[in-house]
């Protein structure tokens, strides 16, 4: 397992089963360390699922503080995929290609 995969699995475990303070600490750590693949998407999913307004605020502040374009692109990509999944049952090749092209344009 790659280092980023281990970090992602650990973050997922904390977001799924952790207490407020553990989640808060994990988000704080994410702010200070180098981003790893999947972390931003995982936080976006967590934001959509949690009913705790305090945790939503923490995630929202994290997103507002992001400065790297690559992270913002990951959030946009996650959001596009989530919205497409909500609207259609399966991805067909044309819709996937259009989503990829849109994401590529947003990353420029």
C-alpha cells in the first residue's frame, strides 16, 4: 500500500468513526502538510454526509483556505462526478469524456 493510500485509509477511518476532536485534529494536520491524493474528495464526501454543523464549518474553512490549484481541481472533479452520479444511473463513454474535458479546462 502506498503512503498516500495509508493516509487516505486513516483519514477515512477517522471521518467515519472519529469523535469531533479527532476529526478537527485531522483537518488541522491536512492544512499543514503536503496534500495527498483523494483527501480533498474524501472531505467533500464527508461534508455532504455529516449533519454536524460544526464539522461542516471546519471542512468549509479548510476548503476556503486552500491555495493550490490542484486541490481546487480535485474538489471540482469530485463535485462534477457526484452530481453526474445523482443524475444518471450509469456513466456512458460520452458523458465521462465530457466530464474529463471540463475538468481539464478547469485545471488550466
